[in-house]
């Protein structure tokens, strides 16, 4: 079982950047497919960035070209670099297996002001 703790969110102006971090404990050394999921007000949780066990990266159309997912297996940490943020990126960001198989963490709030 993998447990995660997200951090790095905050308040930023449109056009700004943030870097989210997720420290995973448990079987992370096995390199499961992990991703960042975003929940915006009134909407279901959406997978916006993912990385497969072999390191393949995928992004939703809404963040492609602006967000970058990466990982440091030695530190059991997953990152999400977010650039050129827009108001529509506001939400709570969670890291989890790409299919949400692990217990959900608290998430980290990202608020983008216009």
C-alpha cells in the first residue's frame, strides 16, 4: 500500500508558476504508474498528468505544454511543475496511482487569481 503527502500549493497570479511535491511511502520503489489528479469546484477529480512505470509521461489537453510531471525514485517523490497558470487551474491537486488505487491524501490547494 502506498501513502502520499502532497505539498507546494498556494495562491499565485495568472501566468505564474508553482511546483507541487508528493512524497510517497510504501511500495513506491516498485515504480507504480503515478499521476496528479485535480479536483475543481463542482467537477469530478481529473487526471491531468501521469507517469508510467517505465517513465512515459501523459498530460490532459488542458495542461499539455504547461505542466511537467517528474519523479525522483530515490526520494520517493513525484513533482508537478506548473507554468503559465490560469484561473481554470484552480483546484485541489492530489497525487495517486493513475487509477486512484491508493488511499487519497489531503491534497494541496492551488488558487490562481486573475
